[in-house]
């Protein structure tokens, strides 16, 4: 079985393609995520024809816009980068996510230095030229910088979004779009959506309540835009507790009084940061399997990604 197609900056796979002939090997990407993701490497600078090694480049702001120039001298690589980007972007349409190299004038997602024509830094809120085009062309695609994946919450959020977006791409998007497929997707992700954003959760239910209000393609477009926006919001401890208590309601007949007491104790312990999320979640999953509740069996919230990733194991 092939993995989920995810783009990645080539240097993160340990390839020596950086301007100084080095790499930025991410063992988390190559040893952990590569078990589930089919990485598609891209090095915009190398593939735009700049070679290895190459002079260092940075972003410079001129009256007519941002240019990609060499740090020393006046050589300008803007046109080459734009031509490469325009050529490769259509080939990236099947990706379900993208991991970028931070601080790069081509791949950096945020906080990139922007210089004036004389080479002095004038602001630090830029975005790499390739990254800018990628995010603009594929606004629904989960995109993250490798360095930020060291943060537990950001790492879990990104991976969860990739798996959800893959579900959409495989089962709802394009020629798979039907009213049934759209409603089934919403059903699978209902509690996940509630955990990420109760506000958007309450907007999307009514949207699907009247699928004849507009063309199905229009409604599905609005739906997935709002859904992916909700998924970017990190789930708070309180939101997890709220959703787990909702789930307990569906398991009323599956949990005896003593088991219910133990489960509540573990949910409260999670709320006090004494146990990781995996503890009450495992108890919920055990109860669901003991007395299968078909509606809960569908819920991606219970298993949004492979357990082996251990993303719910941190206190």
C-alpha cells in the first residue's frame, strides 16, 4: 500500500542540495513520517537552475515588487524561480500536504527576512518565493515548516490535517463528489470538527441540511474551505474533554457504572494534565469495541492517524 503523497524540501531528506553543498536532514521525516507519507522532494533553487554549490540568495523589495537576488552582487534569479514554479505547480495538485525548509528565501513559510535594494533588512515577515506560490495556488493543502514540527501541538495538528485532507481527496473531491459522499465525510469527521472549532461545526451542519440550495460543487467548495480552516485550530484540553463527554453519551448502554466512573476519572485526570490524552481515549475505544456503536465506529476523532505515531501520548 502506497503512502499519502506529501511534498517536501529535498534537503530535509538528507540530499546535499543546499547553496553550500550541505543538507538539513530531518530524521523525523525520513524515519517516522516516511512510514506513512510518500515524500515528493522538490528543491526550487536547484531545479530552477542555480546549481550546487551556489551563491547565497535573499529577498529584496523594490518599488515594483519582491526580487530573488544574490546576497553579494546584483545577479537576479526571480524570473528563473517564477518559471520553474509555474512549470511544477500543476504537478503538485495531488499532494495532501507539504513540509518546507524554514528560513529559506525560496521555501520558508514565514518570518523570512526582506531586504531593501541596498541589502539591509527592512522587515522579517516575508515568505519564500516558491512557498508563497504554493500556498496561494493550493490554499486547502496543509503546509508546515520542518522546524515547527518539533512542537507537539503543531506536529499533531499538521499530521491530522494531512490525513483528513487525504480522506477528502480520495473520497469526495472531483469525480467522487456526490451528496452521499459529502454527508458521509461530514459524519466521519463530526466530532473531530467539533473538537477543533465548535463555531464552524455549527455552521457546517445547516449547510449540508439543504443540498439543493446551490450547486453541489459550490456547496462542497464552501464546506471544505471552512472544514480545513477549522482543522488549523489547535484543539484545547477543554475541547477534548467536551468531545469525550459527548462520546460517553453514545456509549450509555456499553459502559457499566464502574467503568463509567473510571472513564470520568481519567478524563478529569487528563484535564489536570496528569495523564496523556491516549489514556481516556483508549478507554473510550475499548468501550466502543465491546458494544459496537456504528455511529462511533465511523468517527475519525477516535483514530485520526495511526496509533504508532504516538501523537496523543504526551501529558
